[in-house]
């Protein structure tokens, strides 16, 4: 169940990271929020907690921004079934995310709740998380949940009444070298949930091929696709989707303009950096084909405009993304 998969995994040893995420987009205004709370345990030195928020506003680009705080070892606490993590003023637990993050003259407060108890979606297959490609695990407890509560950005409140949201839990010894991720739960005229990941990891001097894994929940069916390829099928703000199995083929795209992205710096346990360029205002268009006698027939077109979540991550920051999350070093208690 989702609650079990969401429990903290870090055992206190050096060399590892863990994070809990909640992304949502209010469907009427198109305003989105991306909240992350977690920890990094470096290969040498003391661990630290981290909390971040990114806000996205389609009508006012100045209200699209990010804040990231770093808390020393005495500023975060790893919990258990009742509360997974407290870092700074942010708490994450079963069915709730609440707290305050401020920096750079901006302030964000949030108190959000959502139901639990659905079946988790382990996005990456075991060969990616435990086998020769292993680097990190991604679990999506309750991939689509109704989120209620209030997010207050610089004194302006956004009330949420069962807005579509998506929690996720990531952990492992290190992050992939480069990756893209996308999730959409708000399609026009279709009850579907789409989530996809593609990335590669470093093994010593070598880089693995790109592993792509896609999950689509559509009309009561759960479809899964995986593939390996030597080159990537994404660039900043764009990802071409083309996967198939013996019965179905899914093709399409996920895209977002640079003005809709916020850049955030991540530090890995080995001290290396990743730069994530993410958004809660992406668009998604997918076509699903089913194999019939004589070839594939189109059985569904899934479209979402400005309500999808996506990120593109690499070793270097993209100059085209002007909005960078403000970083603040918090003082421990």
C-alpha cells in the first residue's frame, strides 16, 4: 500500500538521499505548486535536510518562482508511520504536507491534506532500481489524489478543494546522471493517469543507455511500457514519447516553454550537482493505438493543456530558464 511505500528508507549511513514530493495544479486558475522535502547524507560529513517550493502562475510570470532551504543535521528529523520527515518548518506525513518556506524576500505557507490508502505505482521496474542500472527508486503513492487546503504565496491565498494532486517518494544511493520525468492526471474528456521517466546512470567511467518506463492508467486498465535506447528522446522543455508492447503503442509529446520552468540545484551524496528544470504548467498530447488485424488502430487521444507536471534534469543549468530557485541556508535549532 501507499503508506508502506512512503515510509522513510534512509538508515542513517553515509551516501544516500531521500525526498517526498507533492505536485498539483488548480484546474480553474491553472496555478500550480511543487513541494519537496527530504535529506541528503553525503559520503563524508554530516547529513542535512532540504525543503523547497516552486509556484507557477500562467497569467503572471512574476509569480512563477522557487525557494529552497537547507537545514543542518540538528534542523531535521526522520520519522516513521505518523510523520515521515520534519525539516525546518516543513512536515510530511501520511496524507499531509504543511509548513513554511521563505527566502529572497518571498514567503510560502501551505497546509494541505489528501486521502491515502490506494495502491502505489512503482514507476521504475526492479531492473532499474536493483539491477545493473540501479541508482534510485521512484514510487508514486496514490498517483492521483484530491488535495484540499490552502497555499499562501506572499500573502495571497490559493484555496484548494479537491484539486488534482500527485505525491511521490524518491530515494537511493545517488541520482541518475540525466533524466526527464512527467506526470499528467487531468486530461480532457478522458479519465486517465500518465507517468513517465527516462534517464541514464553512470557506472564508473561508463554511462548506461537511456531507460524509459511509462505507466498509463486508462479506462480501468494499467498499461506499462519500457525500452532501452542509446540516445535521449528529450531536450529542454520537450519530450517525444514513443513506446509499445505486443498489444498497444503510445506516442506523443510533453512540452513546456522556458518561461514556465523553474530551475533548482540539487546536490548528490558524492558532492556532484544536478540542475532540475521543472514546471506544473506543461502540456501533454498522447495517442494510444491498439493492435488489430491488419495493424494498429487509434483508440484514444489524451490531451492536457497547461495542467501536466514535468521536469528535465542534467549536470548543467540551462541558460534559457531565467527563473532559479532562491537558496537559503537555514540555522539549526
